[in-house]
């Protein structure tokens, strides 16, 4: 059963969207919430517990680059660089132990 406190599932997929797998490595002790945005809307991917990894899948229009906002519970936030993606891409996000002093990084596998 889906947790109602996780917020709405990522919506807005249409025929031009392709699945993108997002692997998040949270090195921070605090929990984080991962967001991305499309067409002016901020989409919540989900929460990642401190010092754990989690994988999300989202439908994405590969004509658009992807960028992430990370909100640290009880702390700072960071935004990754924007990167282009291909169909069935695997994108990784590394959240550092000291968000604000170190950048959140993103890349493709």
C-alpha cells in the first residue's frame, strides 16, 4: 500500500515520455526529498532516508534535460546541474554529507 505522506505520485506522463531511472545516494545523515521540474511544475519523486540509497523511475520527455532539487529535512537545499537524457537512461544523484558546503552532483551511467 502506498504511503499517503509521500505525496502524489509523479504525474504528467504522456506519449512522448520515456522511463528514466534515477539512483539517489544520500550520504547525508538527514532524510532528503528529491524533486524535478517539468513545464513549470515541480514534481516530487520521493524521500530518501539518511545514509541510504533509493531508486525512482519517472516518465520523461527525452527532448528536455533533467535537473533535480534536493531538500534536506531540517537543513539546507541544493540543486543539481541540468543534464540531457536518452530513452531508458540511468541518472545518478550524489547528495554529500555537508549540503551547502559541497555540491549535489548528478551524472549518467
